[in-house]
């Protein structure tokens, strides 16, 4: 079970946990099969992100049992983003006497899950927020939530968690202000996103968030391809491609000083294609600018980009105003927004 625990809250993302449960259940099934000839093909099908998570009463009961072991002094926020009802008959187990500080968040009215929960829980009007799809276990919890908006703003909680992961991936260079060839700058640290894979649960959560954002940008399957220019970006792109069933184009080694021949890149970048760039970290966007030039020369489009983090503000007003390619990049976080992340660059 994956949760994000803060000083005052326990965040339980239902969709992510249900997705991982599906993968784990499939792994157990595969390990018991004697005929492994088509396991690779089956794995590709079973790793796909669903368009929505279907929940049953059994799933609701499992969530309740998992969350019971956490301190009752903390507020439990159960995130139902992307969840659809299946045959749930009762949400009441989630708001029990032993866990009375509970917030059910992101309950969709479109799928009917909000109205279903309100009916099952017999929620009074003062303990629900139909616009945001939130149900509070009692009026005291609602009052607390309104006084602690940052603690209950889930997108911010998730981004703070990603920021902590990225910060943990930063390595101090042996030489202060070591030159980074990929971006032609000096930096006090090297961002090694691969280190996240030392913590499998966090790595899965990061990849899940990245895959969701890629799918939003790319649109329908078959209408775009992923493209990457770094070795770590290639690792991320390869896994994400399996999660959303989209092919990958590898241009690893692109930068101010090419590690691959330009003619090799010309061969892999096709005409009249749509690409989503997968990056691990954008410092100033040097590799991105070179890639964008190659893609434009092939009369193709770079429709966006996704990665864990950036140093430059891709959504900076001037960047957006000038319609620079950086404005199409969507890092999960910008490290300059987090004072606790000690990363500095110096342009020679």
C-alpha cells in the first residue's frame, strides 16, 4: 500500500494503489503459470493504465483495513481521482468510529460516485462540497480542512512528495561548480533521477504521475510517439510507453556535443509525426532546442514534453509570450519553487 504521510495527514491515492494491486495480482498469477511463452506479451497488456478504476465493496473494505493502522490523530484523505463505481453498496466503512477524521476527495459527479457516497453515508449538506467532490466525516474535519488548505490540496501534496524525491536524487559534484556538458553550465549538484529506482514504490508513483500527464498531452493512442534524448529519459520513456501503449523514438546522446551522429537522428525522426518529449531533468533546455530543430526540419511536431523536474520555469511569462518550445514542457515540479532544494547553476 502506498500512502503519503505528512505531519497532519495520511494521503491514500485510490487509483494508483488499485493499479499497483492489479500489477501485483498479475505477477502472482504469472509466477504460477508453467507456460511462459507469451508472458511478455501478456505483461504489456496488463501494465496498461486503465481509463478509470472500477471499485467494488471488497476494494472499499480493503482500503478501510489498510488505513486502520494509522494514527487516529491524523486526518486521512482518500483520493478518488479517476475512480468509477462498480458494484459498491456501502461507503460507510470508510467513515467509522475508529477513523473519524476522514476526507473523501475527488469524488466525481459525472461517474455517480459522489452521489452514491452521499447517499450511503447520509451526508448532511454542511459536510459535503459538491463542486469539488469532497465529503467530510464531520463538520469539525471540514473546519480543520478550511483552515489548512495546503494540507488538503492534493496536487500540492503530490508535488511536494515529488520534490522530496528529486532532492534525494541530487549528488554533490566532486569539484564545486563542475561543468555539465548537456547544458553548457556549471552546477553545484548533479541530478541523478535514476536514484529514485532504489525506492520502488516511489518510482512507481513517479512513473504513474508522468504517464497520466503524457496521456493528457498526447491524446488518442496511435496519434503520437514518445521521444527522448538522455539515457535516463530513455528509461522513463521505455516504461511509460508500456503503460500507455505508445512507441518510443530514441535520440540518446543529443546535446551541445553530439554523442551520436546527426544523420542517425535524421533517420529515426520521421516526417509528419507528433512527438511528446520525455526528459529526466531540464536545466536550460539545450538538448530540447536541438531536438526541436530536427523535428521541425522533418515537418513533424513536438506537441509537448513531460518529466520529473526542471530548473528553468517553462511556464515563465516571457517564455509563453514568445511561444518558445520550452512553454510546451510540463515538468511535475520546478525546483526553484522549493527553497529546500539546494541546486544552483552558473553560466560560463
